[in-house]
C-alpha cells in the first residue's frame, strides 16, 4: 500500500501546521490523512415533500372522508356543538335507511353520542315487546339516508351518557308501537 | 449318433459364453476413438445464486410508507370496516443492485426528508450520487430480474398501487418488553387457590428429569416479546391519493403509529 515515507512526510507537515506533536503511531498507515475536505452536494427535498404537513395528514384524510360520506354536511351539523339543533342525549331519534321498504327505520332514546370523527356513532335504546333493545349507528354510514329528531325532552339531563336509565322510571319505552297508537 | 452330435452341438452353443478372442494386434483409428466428453457441472443447489432463483420474488419494487393511524370506512351497502392510513412522502430510488456486484436484483428506496446535519458524510455521498435529498429512511426491495429495476432518482408515488389490489405489509411490531408466558405464549397459568403459592402466572414444568436431563430446544419461556419483523399478507388497498400522498389499507398494520411500513404487491395473488 502506501509507504511509510508518505505518512511521515504528512506527519511532519501536519505537526508543523498544528503546532503540536502529531502522533500517527496508532493509526493504520495505509490511511493517508488529507487536509482537503471534499464538499458533498446536498440536494433540496422535492417540491411535493410533506414537511410539516405530515403532522396533519390524519386531519386531511378525515376531511376527505367527510367529503366522501357527507358531501352536503348535514351529518356534521347533527354533531356540531355550536349548532343549536344538534343531537343531544335524551332526544328521541328516528334513523331512516336507504331502500326503506326493505329496511324499516328504527326509533329510540338517544343514550349517548360517541364523537370520533368519521367514526362517530349514536346509541339508541327502545323496547320491543317489553325487552330493552339497544342499537348503535354510525352517523357517516352512507346507508343511513336521514336522521330525524322525533322529540326533544321537556328538560335535558345534565349528563351526556344516559346509561343509568336502564331499568329506572326514565327507561326508554316501545316507541314503535307508541307511534302507531298515538302518532308520537 | 447324429442325434447325439446334434444335442452336443446344441448344448455347446447353449453353454458357450462370449469370450474375448484375440485375433491379432489392431489399432483403432484416432477418428473412431471416443474423445473425452467434458460435461458441464450442474449448478450447486446450495449456492447463493440458486437460492435467489428459487426465491418467490415480486416482479417490481414496492413502496415505503409510514403508518399514521386508523380510521373507519364504509361500503355503499353500509358495511363498516377499519382502515390504516399510510403516508407516502417523496419516495425515490437511491440505488439498484445487480447479481454482478451484489449477488441479487434489488431496488433501494429512500423515504421523506431529513436535515443534512443529521446524516453522516458517507450517506450524504450516497444521496448525492443519486441526486436526491438526504432521506429519513432507506429500504430495499428485492425483485425477480432486471425488468423490475428502476432508474436511479425515480420518484414513486402512492398511485404505484391501484385501488382494489392486494398488498403485503412488512413492519416491526410493537415491543412488549420482557413478558411472561401467559402474555407471550397464551399459557393458562396455574390455579388461583388450592395450594398454589406465588406461581399463579407460571408456565409449569419445563420438561422431564434425568431423561433427557436437559430442556428441549424451542421450549416456550418468558422473554422479550414483540419488536419483531411482522408481515401481514393479502391486505386490500381501499383508496389511493397520489396528490396528497396517502394510501388507505383495509385492516391493521403491525407496529405503532410512525412505524415504517414496506408495502409490496401480494406475493400470493400474483
């Protein structure tokens, strides 16, 4: 490989430039120390690189899903806190599906709203022949055509989750037969 | 007598055996002599080259992505299923490998962008040769032959995959630390009462006594769980957005959010 003379020459030159003794005894003598430092070009990132947008990607995807499953925005309005007419636990709500002849609608007491972006759901409780029935619906499911509020309570409870109504005097009733008898 | 002769004659014929009869010195001509046939040695199966040819490899490279989170998706008929969001950000070809030099065909891809101060000079030189920016991560995809190799510097976008196609997903699973046998191997543990003492979550016996006098290899024991390469096969691509740089994939992907994921055409659907 490289002769010792070349390193020794360099040793003298480096030691002279640094002004203190430069020991190369423990270095592999085939590495020629070089004073020249090659500059390496660094290329710019692509114009399309996400950069700081990367942190908001989940919000972007959620926005795209809202546009896909709720283009007119009525589903979002139902969950919007700032909207006075938004759904609230305690309401009695009817969910109407597409192809309603095949798929009968469901009416129930709104026990809880689970706000979780495009995965938001509502939990409806009613009774069918005196047996409590609970069903959970995804608000953004395109199979749901409409969600109607049938009735607001006289006074809202100061709770967002009404799980405690089960078996109490506030329990949901058979709204389906009620609506047939009394036109709820 | 003649009959006897005939029998003898016949018997002689029957008993005669081809004998080497020397009829005199003879030299076979050089033309007629059988020349030495040099046969080509069959390739050794137990070699890197043959192992590569045996491998079931995709015809083109995949993509590198980052798992960002999960989300719900709906079919028009109202079925709901979970989807994983994978970010695809400035994926570029850094280098290609060939059998002549590295022993196999592969495409090296870089992901994202990172400050040049965080990169060693050796790697800066590698990025500069491909004329791309310093990358956050580098992954390599083996391909079947040279038709799968891409030009250095090519950008791969999310539309590398089509909606509805199936992919394999490789990533590192979530690390669970040093885990006991109940968590790691789903052992049942010991009884809660009836004399069980400080061994409720133990695995029981590790084997027999003097015969064999050792613990068999592969015995399930406590140890480090997770943080392993995990592959999920045949996941469906639900949505592709090349402009915004993401892919929605049906179902889960191993690892925490922020994990790098290798996405490839499903090897079992080709």
